[in-house]
C-alpha cells in the first residue's frame, strides 16, 4: 500500500512540474510583488552571467542568459541553476507588462536593475524561482546586498539567495 501511495505521489509530482523547470517556492504567498515599472527592455541585449539563485543545487556551475535582438523582438537562450536543478531553455521574451516577460512558458519579472544595467534581480509572482544576473559575473557586494533587499521587499526569504 505504501509503495502504491509513493508511486502515485511521484507520478502526480511529475505532472505538475515540467522537466527542467523551476519547482520550488521561495516567497511568501499573498505578499505583494512588484516589477520594475521604469525598466528599459532595450538595454537587455547581451550576455548575462548568473551571480546568485534560490535553490541552486550543489555542484551546478553558474549559468547565464544570452539576450539578442531579432526582427520580432528580444530572444533569450539560457542555462540557469535554480530551484534545485539546472534549467535550460530558449525563446522569445514576450512583453507581459512593465518589467515583465514570458519565456518558455514561464514568467520572468525584473524586480530590479541597477542604474547602469549591470545587475538584474529576476523573480516571479508564484515564487517558483529567483535569481540574480550580472553582466560581468563578478557582482560587487553592494549590488548583491541591493538585490537581496529587493527580493526581501518582494516577499522572498533573503537568506535563501545563494551566491554562485
């Protein structure tokens, strides 16, 4: 009987989270969350390196995101460590509101970008993931502190953000 319950539980879990997509919950339910209303998506193009994440698995190399301009808009290809696994994907960054995008079936909200667009804090309303991208990969302590504070302000546990 226990084996049947375990097998059914595992089958149900496999149906609820697509393979390779983030699956944790890192922010308090019901807490307000805000995307950056003054975010300039025209400054996104380029290579971003992952500096931190919620639920990054041990041994996962820091990932990154390559954002390119195409005729139809921005496109992103990514490999990230988040929510306990390596997560890969690619697709159009479909605008979904100020500082909000949909990519590969997942919402990405830009919670914060520093003034020079060197660092981004990205999360989602359901709290399934949160990560920090930096153009250089060598994020400064002050920008990491700012990103951690932004995550906390948006309902995330600041202690859960792990530098990579």
